[in-house]
C-alpha cells in the first residue's frame, strides 16, 4: 500500500509539473485589464483586444540594464476608448484627474492624466503586451506599463490588472 501511495504521489507531482506552464499561459491570456472610475465607458480588455488595437513599440533599457523592445498600445488610446477626458478638454478641474494603475500583487503607481496626454507630454506611455517579439513572460505580464522617459523604471508596473481614473480633490 505504501508503494502505491508513493507511486501515486510521484505521478501527481510529475503531472502538476508538466501542466503548470500550460496553466500559467492560460492564466496570462485569460487575464483581464479593467478601466474604471471617471470614464464614460468602463472597459474589460483581454490580451487579444489589445492586440487588435494600434500597436506601438519602444526600445528601452529595462531593470536588467539590457535593451528590450516592448510592443503594445499607447495608454492614451485605451483611455480615449474608455472616454477619459483628454486633449483640449483636459483643463481646469480636469487637470486634477489621475490614473491609478494596480498590479496583480497590489502594487500601485499613479500618473497625472497630463503625463499621459500627448498634448501635454513628449512621450508615449505604453501598455506593453510583448517583449522582444514574445508575449510578456510570467511575473511580468500579460500587461505591463512602460514609461520610456522616466529615469528609473519604478513606475514600469508589471502584471497590470486595473486602471482607475479619479479626481485628486474630493
């Protein structure tokens, strides 16, 4: 009986080891990005939704010090799809709006809408879905923010799950 239990345990461990990468890949592709808050249309986007949008690439050095090519959608495109105030309407009290971006582990970063809007800022913040021509690896994707002109990549948030638009004042 002991031998059968040992064999069964070994079989289950091997099966789990073989299935883990496939299950993680499924989790990566099944993950959803939510855009909510001060929007006219709340969005629930999957990787395939983002892949169908206009793609932008950035070649930048990551935390590892190596240059990588990240590909995805300009964050402004996603916010405009959700009906966030941008462009000429981004003035007065609307300049107090921000995007709070949250990762799967609860890590959060904040961007003023003016930092994201090309009428105010001279950079394109990217919601990446690929790195060096491949889907973002485990622990990094399926969605990642890339801010190419930040001196430190501290706001290059990995495993993005939500973007909430809000006013800074109550």
